[in-house]
């Protein structure tokens, strides 16, 4: 998950967030000049800037939304399944790029709940490291940034399907979490992610899930014949790993009581993205300024239908 510098189109909330991204880019240039370039698939999208300008606003929203739960004794958890490098050169645009781990830590460190009132957060960044240099860069950039001063930060090297369960199993007895796990794989929803939320439903009951999702990802497979998805077929492994049922069937399997869905926006390169947020907070509010609507409303159902066609 990454954010590129430079102005991007995408919605009325973006200009303010773009200035925040520019501030972070200048900070990283000062502490770590000449960010490395990893090439495809890291930083290869020209749509990254607009997509993650939206992300910045969502991080602010989540951090404030869980303030009351933290004051009642829960520890705020900020997790990412596909963190990527925290600072690098976008191979598609040639722009210096700041990753979402830096955004997360900057937002949390500035929140009075942590910076002034003595509460500490947990930040967990999973990165499978292909190439391995991505994990090294992630750790180095977080340290160089100076962020993370008010929390316990962990970089987990490897697939999130293995490392996150290990992390949850290792939490001290009596730790009660609230917060959010951000998922930004390839725009699809993995079966392992669903199973993790089911198996650890007690530990993750108050941890929301936020998924970047390609709004029209089901179109990829609409024309696939039986041979393509059968064992030995070109797409067999993909359909085994990811769940391409309609969202109206997939989302209930996360065992979250409320869902938000974002109005899709065209991110370029023929793709449109939405964000799905699942929560057990029965009073989960809509965030209409961010164009995120409760799934059961007319607006939410209209977006869901668009994604499920």
C-alpha cells in the first residue's frame, strides 16, 4: 500500500490530504534521501496517489472513532497485511513515494490520545518480502522517519496468513484490542483472510477490517471457461486462493455486523476501486464526506449491485 507525491484527481476531500502527503514526502526526503526503486510490482501503478489520498482520510477517521474504546481499556491496533516498503521511488511515475506505514504512524503519533494522554498503540506491518529488500527498506524507513514513538511497532517478515495468527497467539494474556486491519492485496479477497477473522473472532471482535477492493474484479473471470479454472488451468491457483463470489455472499462470512462501502472511483488504467469496512460497532456511522455509505442503505445497495454485476 503506497502513496505517491504530486497532485491527483479523485474527490473533494483529496486536496487537504494531498498536502499532508506532500508534507510526509518532504520529511522522508530530509531523513532518507534517494529512496530505492524496486520495480514491478512495487510502486508500478499510476493510480496509487489518488487511491491512497483516500486512505489518509480513512486512517484519521478510524483513529478518532476508537478513542472511547481505548479509554475504556482496549489497546488500539493498526495492522496491515501487505505493507510494502515505507519509502521508495515509484517505477511507473518516477515520483518519490511514501508508504502507508509512514502514514499510519504519523497519524497515530499526532493524536492527543497517544501523544499527550499516555496511551500506547500497537502497529503491525506484514510484508512477505518479494524481493527481501522490501522488508529491509520497510524497517529502515520506519526507524529513519522517527515515527512510532508512542506505540509498539512490529514488522513481520512473511505472509500475513501465517504471521498475523502468530502475533495474535503471542499477545499477553488480558490484552483486548480495538482498531483496524487494512488489506490491500491485489484487489481481491483471499479465503485465508476470511478464515482468520472467523477463527480469531474473539480477538478481532473489535478490530474492524478495511479492504481495498477492485470494484469490478468479478469481470476478470466472467468469461473464463471450465478448463481455465480446473486443476492445471491458468487460473486454477488464483480461484483457489481468492473468493470471487458476489460481495453480498462474501461479506457476511467475516462475521461483522455492519459494513460500509465506498463509491467507486476511477483510478486510471481501466480500474475502479472501492473500500469495504466491516465492523461490529452497531452504531457505525456513515462517512458521507468520504463517500462511504452503510451497506444496507439505498446508496450502499446501489454500489453493492454495481460491484456484484
